[in-house]
């Protein structure tokens, strides 16, 4: 999965989420709103592996270390 790279207001490069992922989160948020649950928020984070800025809905790495990152029960394990 490739990230788009843009520049934010502070001049830092930020890897953006693909439009299909953003659309999926919007659909999930609509369903969560109907169920009176809190929405999923997209945040700009710093990757704990390489230090780059990226948009995330929960992961702590930008995908730079996909070989050493695993998932257990939907949670990222480094």
C-alpha cells in the first residue's frame, strides 16, 4: 500500500492515507454514530521505527518495517 506524501503547514512531509481507506473510515464512523459510539479519528503521528510523520487511525508505524511488524487480534505488534 503506497502513501501519498504532502507537506503540512509546518513544512514537514506527511504520508497521507489512501482515499479508499479514508472512505472506509467515514463509512465506519457513520455506523458508529448510529450506534452511539465514539468516531474513529485520523491523527498525524510520528513513526516509532523511522521517525517520519504519517496519518494513522491506530497504527504506530508507517509501514517502513513491514517485515518485523506483526498483528495479533488486529493489534500491531513490533
